[in-house]
C-alpha cells in the first residue's frame, strides 16, 4: 500500500529538481545576455516564448474552460507579486553573484511566515518568531561588512524578489482553493507580457534597433529562456500534484548547492567561509519553520 505514495513523492521531488535546474538555466542566460540585452527585454521574451507551450498544455487539460477564473481579486494580486518577484530576481542575478542571489532568495520562507500571519491570520508562536529573527541574522552575516565590491542594489533586488515571491505563494495558496493552476499561469504570463512591454517602452528601448542588430545566437537564447520557463512552470505544478508542498519543502534546499555550482563553474564566483555560515543559518531557520508548520498541520488534522 505504501509503494504508490513513495513513487508519488519521488516523482514530485524529481519534478521540483527539474524546475530548479531550468530556473538556474534561465538565470544564467539572463546574466550572460545582460551586457547586450536589457533585463526588461529578456523578461518580455521570457513571457512571450513561454506562452505557446502553456496554451497547448492548457487546451489539452482544460479545453474550453481554459481561461475561466473564479477568484479574480486574488488572481490580480498573485499576478502583480509574481511579476515583481521575477523582475527583481532577474535584476538580482544581473547585478550580483548567482550564488549570493540564491542564498538571499532563501529568505522567502521567512517572509512567508511573517506575511501569512499578517495577511491570512496564521498563528505564529514565539519559537517561529525566533526562527525568523535567526534567519535575518544569517542575512546580516552574508552581507556584512559591506565593502565597495558589494552591489547594494543587487542585494536589494534579491531581498525584494524573495519578499514578492513570498506574497505570490500566499496568494497562490488562496487561489488554489478555487482555480486551476494552468488557468492562473496563463493569465499571469499574458499580463506579464504586457507589463514587460511597458517597461521596455518606458526605458527608451528601440524595437527597430534591436531587430536590426540582434544576432541569431541572441534570438536562440531568448527563445530558449521562454521555452525553459514553460517547462519550469509545468514541472512546478506537476510536483505539487504528486506530493504535498510540506513534503517537498526540503527539496528547495537543493537550490543552494546548485546555485554555488552554477556560479563557480560558469561565472568564476568565489564563495568563502562567511557565505557558508550565513547560508547555513538561513537554512537552519527555514528548517525549523518547516518543522513547526508540519507540527501545526498534524494538530489541525487530528482535531
């Protein structure tokens, strides 16, 4: 009787790991393209080229109900926060080391704990408050002492990205009670496409100049970013159909070694003792928060 459950958990973990690999491939493309292509432009084509596969998947799974949404207000909030979170993440990896941006992104569960208490009234005890405080101590260890080499804007983008991503996941938690994942994903990506186009226009970007000078290699990279984003979103959705979010949460810790591997091998980044101490403290805080959430969920199920 337990074999199917184990198989589902394994498939869920593998889907989530695949999503992480695609996420870092996209981040690497952003970092490599940024000297030649604006982050806003990469963001635009990420939304544009991810839509065809998502629409195809949506038609297969939902048919004529593809774009049906019940909770419009929460969808709008999820879309805004998702767009800002992704924009901040792209700006972060363009300005600071991928390894540092990844470590700072691990503050997302800490933000979720705080925001869930404020927005949806979840009970947060003194122990989880202590874990949240410990997590921010880890952030301070990562960043201090601040030197001239540290890009403060990049750090701000990374922490802002974690904050907006935390908000997005809270709204996704609410949205999942009423609407299909693929439908919310399509509305999010369509809106993101429009918002990214507006940002390109405001920044003074010239589409004619871009089309005239862009090489085949850059086009291939931009298309690849969009296609990988499609698979990334589908794998993330699939992972949560095979296993609960609380079961998959520890898998997210794999982002740290993946981020270090990508940063060191592709971009010659250097990570020192301070990086590992700060990151370990953040992960320890996340682990404790996860344990408390599981304990709380068990109590609610028993009652």
